[in-house]
C-alpha cells in the first residue's frame, strides 16, 4: 500500500500542474492519513519502524550529496551558523 501511495503521488505530481504545486510528498501524506483514518491501512506496523530506522537515515545523506553547498551558503549566509549554534545550545 505504501509503495502504491508513493507511486500515485509521484505520478500525480508529474502529470497535473495543481499537484506539482502541492508536491508529491504532501499528496502522499494526505492519502496515507486518509486511509489510516478510514482504517484501510494500519497506524502502527513493523514496516513503519523499518522505514524510520533504515530508509530515512540513508535518504538524508543521499539528498545532501545532490545539494549545492556553495549556493546554500551564498543564499543563507551566516543564518546557517546562527541556527546551528542555537540548535546545539538547545540540545
């Protein structure tokens, strides 16, 4: 079900202009929330734990490999450092 929801949201995002404005991630979340509220998919499952334990930590570095660090630094400037320091002091 989760793979189907992801595929549907990607298809909608690439096919319809309204869906590209909302993004596929939001569409997928809304569909999953609706199906969970109607008790079509479970709200707690071992698959969800696997996704959060393995897939998300692997996906974050893969996204960062595609990031243009020079452009991010140029556009954000010192704000990145300020927020990083603030986050470290909170932790």
